[in-house]
C-alpha cells in the first residue's frame, strides 16, 4: 500500500496518480509540488481531483484545462466508475480506456476528438456518455455494445450518420444528436423500446424513417431547424408524446387528423414554418390542453 495526498491507496493507483500529476504539472495546470486533491464526493465540481472511498479510486476529474492526451495507464484504474475529462484539448482517447469495465459515467465533452477508439464498446458498465462539442465525424460500430447505456449526447459534432448498431442500445432513454450533419437516422432505432427523448435539432433531415414514428414510448421529439416539409400519418403512433418541436422547418401543412390522436400532446411548436392552420382546429387543440405555437 502507499499514501497519496493523505489517502491510502494501492501501489499501482498511487503510481498512476503520480504519473498524471507530472503531466498536469508540465502544462502548469497543477503547480509544481502540488498533488491531485482528494474530492469530498465523487461528483464534487472541482477542476481536478480524485475520489477514493475504501482506498480505491472510483472517480477522477481533470477538466477545464489543457490536457492533450490521457496516459494509457489510465486503463489500469480498474475500480473507476466516473471519469470527467471535459473541456480540455484531447484529440483522441487511449485504447486502454476499454479496460475500465466498471466505468458508468464518461464525460469527454468540449475537446478536439475526431474519432473514438473501437475499444469504447468494451465499456460494458457504461450508462452515461457525454461526447458533445467535439469534432467527431463518425461513431464506431462498437458503440452498439454499450447495452446498459441510458444517455448518449453527441450534440455539436460533425456526424453525417449514426451507426446502425445504435439500435442495439436496448436501455437508451435519451439520445441527443443536435447540430450535426445528419440527413436521417438508422431504421434500427425502431428497436429502442426505452427511448423517451430524441433531440435532432440543427441537422439536414428532410424525412425520417418509420423507425422514429414507431417509438410509442417517446415523450419529447425535437426536430427544430431541419428540412422537413411533411409529416406522415403514422405520427399518430407516438401515443405518449408530450412535446413536439418542429420550429424552423419547411412545413406547409399538417396531418391534423393524425395529430388529433396524440392524446398526451401538451406542446406543439410550429414557429418559422410556412404553414397555415384552421382556427377551429387550433381552438380545439387549446381546449384539450395542447399549446400550439405559430
């Protein structure tokens, strides 16, 4: 056993922190002679720190800095459940990341990532994955192996498509893919039975596959700022839908009889569309408790 920052750790974990410490000191992110501080709790909002209850590192934060790379040795922190390295200058992630079998939260937002290692699909315990505000042009097919994941955020990247394997994310509840270059989404999304929120704002989508309209459990659908000119009649299948955001598209008409069947709809946003709707229909929607923005 060894002691680091007053915390008793294994020799291996202490050595890994010392290596990371040296990297941070070389970039002036950590003052010379300083140690990586121990956090009072795993999600404490400090720029840098580690959390090690019972002498095992379960959380590591290195954020809002100039970190250009993570050392391969990070994959040996076998007890790690939370890793926060957002808002740095990371251009890639080490393949050894896939060895973190207990990792549940990975936040790499706000970096310069252009790709992900295929080994990311080996993170069998991962539940929350934050990849927004990077430079990703594609996601590896192996991402479909993350069967426990409930939240995926790839907003503000350069994705032209989502991999078909996204349909394997059986427990996914919320998918955020706004402000990319998507023209559609894969038909395999029909398999996402737990999906409750789908955010596709700011893409180049003109139409969507039936897979989207088959999401009977969907509560929120954000299609703002795309190229959609028509909605299908089978939108009526979204029977649990609460909010539908269609702002800034190219809609000239709506399948009003289908929308009438969305009994749980509370908000329909149609602003900045060249659509004209019957006043009587609008009044009926308001009477039943659905606000329509025009």
